[in-house]
């Protein structure tokens, strides 16, 4: 868990906010269950409106407040970074790097997932350590190698801005707190929804929505390619965790800053051998269950053509690389995959489907005026 100097995950939970946090988690979990319940392995579905937890209803004022906070560099320790530094609107809310941007003098160790359609996810981050967008929002802020800001200090930085104080009173009926900051940011993130993708029109009966090659690729995706075994439903994800043994980046292994980050996260996760750790244990650091060693969350495939590079460490640079990785049965020693034996034409058609069918309309984002 990415926690920065002076803060801990416990600091997110104050006595007067426990009930709110619980309601948000329950609401998000129930919405996720309802959303996923109609999906079965192998079947794809159109994207419905995003679920909203009962404890944090959407309002225009809250969304605008969250948008301002999302782009505000005050949320970083040295005032140089905002949420938008790693989730760039023009890059499908990723940053296009193999591992995401880092706080000065440090290095991150994982890729920045897209925030588009994050509203539908039952868990956030590659290892699923956050149960809701509200819980996710503050992790990067207090992470020592991301935005590196103590949450007590965050509250005071926002409370000295009159425009923010007035906005929080109007939206929440009270002063800025870390919980309300997270709720506002999450409300903005819930507006980042992929819409009008060719796949949705195709599933609605419009045969012309996909080219002939993309339709053939759809058949491979749901058939010989076995993609829909894990990438199904409206989000094209089973929401589960799988150890595919994606190789570690040799260059990253040589970087002492990444080694420090890896040890730091493992140490906070109470992994006894953190000082000799030389690979990413994945979800294991969250669950301590051996089956989760090097397991990572199945990502959504919506907007996949816009969110390269791929995998938790960005080791696969292109969709062609991704297809080759799965065709050969994943990384060495993994037990989740087996070789597919796709022909060159089948790989081409599958890539055409991924590139053509799953991208929705561009999300027009205007950077707001920051108070």
C-alpha cells in the first residue's frame, strides 16, 4: 500500500467518518455485484450507466469541485503534480509510460491504469487494494513516490483557499476534509465513461458498426483466442486476479530508486523478506495468500487501443505484443494460460477488433480554473 511520510492508511479513517466510508464501500460493492451479475464468461455486453454509491450521490457542484481538485497541483508535496499528471485527458487518462510518473528523485514501479470507466470497477489499482473510487483517490496523494503529501497538511492547504471553503460548504455543508476531498474527486472520475463504442452498436444489432476483419476478430476473441474467458461482460473484465508471469523489466531491476520503492511497499505490507525482494509480488502483498503471488487485476479492454503500454509494468508496448504474449501461453511458468496457436491472419483480425471496436467517443475535458 502506497503510504507517504507521516500518513498511514488508518489516517484516512477518523471516528466521524467511519460510517460514511462504510456506506461508500457497501454502496460501491453492491453496485458492482449488480453490474457484474448479468455477465457470464464468454459473453460481451453493452455498457450501462455507471453505478453510483448511495453515500456519494452525483451533483453538478460536487463534480465541478472534484474536477478542480483533480487538476490542482496543491495536492502534491512540492506543488508540481496533480492527479492529471499521471492521468492525462489527451492520453485516455493514462500517462503513456511503462511505469507511471514519479515524485522528484523517486521512481514508481507500476503502470498508470486508465481512469476511463473506472466507475464500474469493483476494485482499483493493479492489486485491487482499494474498494472504491473514494478509497482510491487519496492513495496517490499520500504515496511517497507519487504525490507525496501528508493528508493532514492536504486539509490545511485546501482550507486556506476561500473559494474551496465556500464550495465545500455549498456541496457538503461543511469544511474541507480528506474524506470529502476524496468524494469530490471520485464524483468527477465517475463522469469519465466510454460511450458509443462500435462494439456497443454492434451488440445492439448494427452489423455495419464493425468492419469485416473486426467481426472476424470478434469471433476469435470469443472463440479460439479464449479472450472472453476473462474479458467478458460490459466492462470486458472478470474483475479477478491472475498470475500470468509477465516478465520483469531488466532495466527496472537495475534502478536503485525502483528497488527502494519495491522494498518500501513490501515493508509497509509487512512482507518479512522485503529487503531481498527483486520482483513485484502483485496482489500477494494485499492478501498474503500464496495463490496471489504475481497476480494482477484483469483490466478492462475498453479504450485498449489508447492506453499503451500494457500490463502492470508496461512491458508489452503494442497490441501486437499483447497478442503474441497470450498466443505463446503467457510468461514462463504460469499456470493460467496455454498456447493458442493463432495464425498470422487470426492475430491480425483479433488486433483489428481490439483497435476498432472498443474505443468510444473522445471525452472532451476542459481544464477548469483553479482557485
